C-alpha cells in the first residue's frame, strides 16, 4: 500500500507536501491584506495564521463530506480548490514583498538555523510506530480503498478516527509521507514569525524542549492543534474578539480543535466556558454559532463513524449505546493499561518524566526543565488565568502520564513567560544547544552516512522498523493469509493478507480466554500461515509444519538506541481440528 502511494525519490517525497503547506501560508497572508476581509474580522497581528487554520478547518470538512459519499476523485476536488488558491496568490504577489526584507539580528538568525535543522529532520521518511500504524495508515487506506474496505481485525485503532487522520489525507493526495511532520514545524514557524521579535522568548523555550524532536518527526498533528489552542486562548485573554463574525470564527476554530483528537474535548470545555463568560452579552449569537460550527465540523465526521463503525463515539461508550462489541470494549480497556496511562502511582520516576528523561532511549520524550521552572512561577499562572493548571489537572484526572499530553499547558506558559534571570536563561540556552546538537548528529547520520537523498531505502531499513520487517517477509512470499505474532500492530508497509496479533492480545487482556481468542481469529480470517517465536504457544489442535524463518526488528524511539533483531519461525497450518473448541 505504501509503495503504491508514495515515491521512493527523496525530493518528490516531501516537496509537494511542502509546497502545499507554504502556499496556504502565502494564501493566508494575501487574504489577510484584503480590505474586504479586514472589514469582516481583524484579530490584529494574528489574522494571517487564523486564516491559515480556517483554511484547514474548511478543507477538513470538505474531505469528510467526500469520504462519506465515497467519491473516488478526491484528489480532483482538492487540486481544483488548491489551483484557485494559487491563482489568488499570483494575483496578489505584491502583498508578499515585505517577506523578502526581513532584517534579523544574530540571535534571531540562530533561531532560524535551529528551525532549518529541524526541517531537515521533518522531511525524512516517517519512522515512528504510531504514524505507520494509525496516523498515516488510516488515511492511506481511505485514499486507496475507501472506508468500506477497512478490516478492524487488522487495526482496531481505526475506530479512533478523528480530523487528524482526515487532514492527513493530504499526505496521500500530495504524495508526501512526511506532510504531518512538516505541518507541525511550519505552523510553529509561521506563528513565531508573526511579530518575530515579540515572540523570540516563546520560540527559544519551545525549541529548547526535547519533545520538539518528537513533534517534528511524527505525523501526529499534536503541535498543529496545540497551537490552535494557544492562539484561541490569546484571543480571549487579550480581548481581541470584537465583532460578531469574530465570535463565529473563534467558536468554529475551537470546535475544529476539539475534533483533532477525542481527548482535546477535555481542554475545549474550560476554554469555551472562559470565552462564554467574557462575551456573555452575546450569548444568543454564541449559542447559534456553536450549533452552526458543530454542524460544519462534527456532523460529517460523526456520520462517518456511525456509518462505518455503528457508533458515533467509537470505540467508546459501546455498553451505553447497547452495541456490546467486545473488541471495542477490549480496546478501551487496553488503552487504560498501556504506557501512556498511570498504572503504578507509587513509581516516583513517573512524576519526573514531563521534565527530564533518565533513559537514553527516551531523551526526546520530555518537555524539559524549563517547564518545571515555569510551573513554579505563580505570577505566570495568574497571567494565564490558571489555565495551565486546569489543563494539567484534567490530564492527571484522566490518568494520562506521557509528557506530550501536557503540551497545551506548556505552550501557554511558554508564550507568556518572560525569563528575567540568568539561571532560567542558562537552562533555556543549554537545552536548545543540546537539541541543536542532537539534530546535527541525526542529520549527519541520515544525510551523510545513510545518504537518504540518493537512497531513501537505506534510511528506511535503518530507522523504519516496520519497513524492514515487511521486506523480510517479502523474502519469504506466502500465498495466503498470515497471522504474524511478531507484529504488535499492523502497518502501512504490510500487504492486506498479513494480520498482527493486536486484536488477539486485546481480547486476551479483556476476557482472559487466550486459546479461544486465537482459534476464533484464525477461523474467521482464514489464516494459513503463522509467524511465531515458538510453536509451544500455539493451540495443540492446530497441525502445523515449519517452512522457514524470518527476523523482526522492534520499534525504538531514539536513533541513539541500537535496533535489536529477533528470530521468528514460519509455520504453515496443515490441518485445523479445533472446530469443537471454537465458540
């Protein structure tokens, strides 16, 4: 599926995605200079990026409508709209002239140098597990086959469909598997370049966070949506919402933010209440605009979930709505038990993870010590109306512990923080130096040692573990459906006849009916081959024959960590005498 969607040419794999994002920025700037637009809404200096977010909001709604109707010419519609945008840019090039004359000081040039190093990372082939298994896999599936062809036995995570995955359809349309990573980084740069000198401290703090490496190397659009949240808070806090139409735009973008991921709804509620309180005199308009925004953003998305998953909230609330899909319940049960959720409150190290990492393999998974310093700044919390505290409390109440869940709180504090002492500045510049050093090493390995420009396969074999594993299987072509116990999740690199053990593992944790879960799965999916470490773990009623072996590489988040390969055996099912055991 990957090979039929994305080119292996390095330049082509990122250029069109990059061109699309940058063109939308230029379009936003041109529109913001239009006198007619300024009469409708203004928002002061933030108008260009607000228009930028609005464009993606409307694009997303269009994509959802196309997906609902299973329209095959999706690319034609998007290219037509994009072509009209390009014509508008060409017609208004005069508005872009000031961009050429940026007069930057040395420290500002150094900030842009860090950005450039991060950009070189963002255009590398996708390599993180979540992107391969969810964030790119689902959009690619929709783009190539439509939602009607989705096999939940292969990937239950598809039920988590949100506007993040819908937006990443642009990756398939523009043939860039790294479009999401680029969008995260370029959106941050666009935000910062608006009154660059005033946002210099903000850029330094954000770029000093080790997690920035993660955000610009994953296709997960967390940074993109996090910046929407920050921007909306600024609009309310600085009382920049003056006109009726500005009320509508604010609400529309807030609803759009909430649709990026199910958990974002938690952060949306307090911000909506704060906005409602600040604009209480316009409560009638707020209610009307809220309903209208919900229709624009959510109705198409929820319609997709109802049509294809029989539950608008899938995979959640299955029992409440009476569908009783055991696999959904098992999936939700698992999410509460994985590494992203608090399972051992007595483990003290968990409470340090947002600020510092004690393991080399997770060096890019913390927000940095500057985050800790900002948390102890009471004056800063007063400035942010204690919203950072509210966000953190909401995260903790849900039991989530991964540092990236605190992004919205971190961005709020970073924007309003003014480092006034050398101690704080020391931490900021120390962290940003480390980030830059890590980036340079990663760039050297990727572009020089692995020569990714001339041969993307070198890089993908090294860092994209799922790609490596799929090629191992290609060396042992099998004619029939395969259950691969080495795969924790399916990925975009495997053919449709390959099934991971994910579905079985979920049910095993949920109902503890280990043997029966495997037998049912094998029968329902007509499994002919098994890839497993040892035959001892297989039901004895299945007669098998060993026909070969293969090696598997497992996911690691850090390029400094050595990849380990594990040997697995390939078995062919010769006979299945388990009919009396299957329920």
